[in-house]
C-alpha cells in the first residue's frame, strides 16, 4: 500500500462517489415503493446473481472464502448489511441535506477509527485536509449561505447516518488488513462475491426483521424494477470494486477524502435532472474538497 496518488488510482476513487450520488438520486425516486431495508436486500441479491457466473466457485466447500469467513462476515456486515440499510432508513426521518452533511464527516471517522482500532498514526496534514474537505461540503449544503447551516436540526435519521458512516469507515479499514483473505484479492470478482455472500445474509436478516415489525410492502412497477436493477449493478458492483481497489492502493485515510465528492456529484446530478444552472459556490466547494484531497495525500 502506498500513499502516492496515480491517475489510475484517482479514477478508481472518483468513480464510486459519482455512482453513489446516482444511487441517492435513484433511491429518492423510488421512496415509498419499497421498504428501505428490503431495498438494500434486493439490491445485493441482484448483485449476487450478476456475480454468480463470474465467481460462483467461491461457494464451493473448502474455498478461500470459507477459510476466511470471519473476515468476510465482518466486511459483509459493515459494508453491505449496515451501511446502505442505515442510509435508506435515515432518509425516512431526515432530509437529504442533513444526511449528506452527516455523511461528510467520513474523513474524520476514517481517521478516528484507524487511530483507535488499527493503531494508525494521524498526521497534522491529514487533519487539515479533513477540515478543508468538510468545509467544501458545507459550502454546497449551505448554498453559500451561513443561515441555512444554522437552521439545521439533528433528528433520528441523522444519528442513523452517523452509524452508517462509522460502519463504512470500519469496512474500509478491514479491506486493508493482511491475513487469511489475501489470496482472493487478486481476483476482484471472487473477492467481491465473498463479501456479497455474507452481506446478503446480514441484509436478509435485517430485511426480515423490518418485514415483521412494519406494515411496509413492495409496490412493483417497471420503474421500481429498473431502479433496483441499476442500484444492484452500477453503484453496488462497479462502485464497490473501484473503492476496494483504490483503498488497497492508498489506504482508507486518503480514500476517505474522495467520499466527500459524493454530495458535489449529487448536486450536479440534481442540477441535470432539475434543469437548474450551476452557481459559483459549486466551483468553490469543488476546489476546497479537491484541496483537502491533495493536502492529505502529499508526502
């Protein structure tokens, strides 16, 4: 693992925020059509079916996945079972601007979990980069006006999004640990399939609980089917594949700053769908976030 950002690594780490932003847009489009935790389960069920022809061999008894089941069980829990479930649940009681604001704390949680649980030292440069990057996100969320930030109020959904962010930080650090999962890293489809297998079990367990304690049901339509197919392939398989490769190259601390591009991409996608013109604060925020990435990744 190296801290040097190459052009290919930058592409690997920029693409997931773009795809996750599109996931948020699609998720808002189908809100009310499918329960949030059930949507997460169906999403990863589709991902499992797509990966099955590519990496079905890891399901065989005696494969490396079963020998490293503890590692993949944790990866599946934090990255697949919890993160998106918490995110979809958060949107039921919180506004998108609040959820994005809480998610913008990702670099802070990534640095903190690395220091607390993985004994990774945090440099002053990384702290300054985190502050600079978060300021950029705040500029977008406030639309360049301080009074909009002052009007924000935390609700249950904001706490759920904070838990989602912590889960993703733990997931990202677990990706970098050497050990019994090392052999599968050289085969991206097998490595991702192993995570999805256990993640699908966790998300299925959570979806079953949601189905029992709530009266929410699925309202099928072609729009919902297309949306589920999209989030099950593009923001799931492609984004997770790119993120995993990028994190293994530069480490979670640096990769975390790229996640703050998500609200910027979400703003651009919203502009595209709503037909609104971009503003000066979008450019200012973009420069601040990129500045945080550059500052934190410099040697």
